[in-house]
C-alpha cells in the first residue's frame, strides 16, 4: 500500500516538474524568437520586411553602418540619452529625499500628502497629455528636451516615493539618532547614512527611471515636432514610415532597434544583484 502511494507521489512530482519545464520552454521561445528575429534581420543584406530572415545567409553589418552614416540616429541617441540620464538623476534625488522626509519626520499634512501621492498612482499618465501640451505651449517649452525631463521625473514620484519610503521604514531610526547625537545635520544623515543603506532600492529606481524615457513614444510624439531633436522612438518611427524605392528600410530599422537595447542591457546587468533586494525592501509600506 505504501509502495503504491510512493509511486503515485513520485509520478505526480515528475509530472509537475515536466509541466514546469514545458512552461519555461514555451516562455523562452516567446521571449527569444522576436529578439533573434530582429537581430537576424538587422544583419540581413537584403532590405525589406518580406525578405527578413532570422538566420541570414550572408550576414553583414552594413545596415548598422548605413544607420549611423545616412540617418540622424546618433543625434537621436544623444537626445534620448540626455533625457534618460537627467530623469534618472533627478528621480533618484527627489524620490529618496521626499521618501526620507515622509519616513523620518512627523509634520502636519503628512498623512494627507501620502494619501495624495497614493491616489495619483491610480491615474494613467496619458490622461494629462492635453494639459501637459497646454502647459508646454504657454511656457514656450514645446520642442524642448528639458520639458520632457520635468514630466518624466514628475511621473516617477507617485510610485517611487511609496517604494523608497517602505525601504526606509525598515532602517532603524537609532542610526539617525546616534548621528544626531554626534552632531550630524539632517542633510549629513541623508547623504552619509540613508543613501549608502538604500543602494538596492536606488538601483531599482535608476533602472526604471532610465527605461521610461528611453523607450517612450507617446510623450515625445506629442510634445516634439522638430526632426532635429527627435528621440530614438520617434526617429525610428519616421524611419519605418519612409518609403525608398517602394519599400521601407526595414533592416536599418532593426539595426536601430538592436542598438536601443544596449544601454538598458548594460544598466540592468550592472544593477542586477541589487534589483530583487531593492524591490523586496520597498514592499513594506509601514505605518
């Protein structure tokens, strides 16, 4: 009797593991196939989407050369990098400083402020596109990359303030109190104690704040109309629309898409060991 139960349990365990492996294989196929297809198309010597091939017979880097030489891709890359880097820097600074204030100090309107921040998280960012356009128009900031930076940084605040605050609530206040006894100022506590201990959550904020403007299409499309200050998403969009010789330059478009992934991949690999601990440390919303 016990032998039959053991065999049945063993069979269930094998079946469960088999189903897990099948699911993982399917997920890998769904993730890797589009990626490999785009990379293969970027190396294809024959232009056109109909002739694109995941494994080109005569791979070449001519599409990358043409992309850099014959288009404004480098300028688009620099414009997007400027926006993404400033967004990442100011997002880290403003979100950690705001979360530090909400987590470590008690003041009038503190709960109302936290509630307001939480409510703002429930609204999708594209709801305010018309209002943002009117603000940019009235302040003469259309076709201005700094306007995009301001909007992206503001969009990170509702989510990241709560996330960083949850991380700071896990840090004992005795560290702050000991520093105050030694004569440290609030700014010194923030820069020398809070920031070094918050590296995991800061890495997560840095990655998400960088990715948002780097891959965004809607906001730049709405606020940028000049071709000389396009971002990567908008530049590649126009490239895909242009028709040369009766067809679009699809292989160069794929080359541009591949290059877009390089900075995000490097940033992700550099901060990978902090990401899981950063998300977990910010999961506690506290009081």
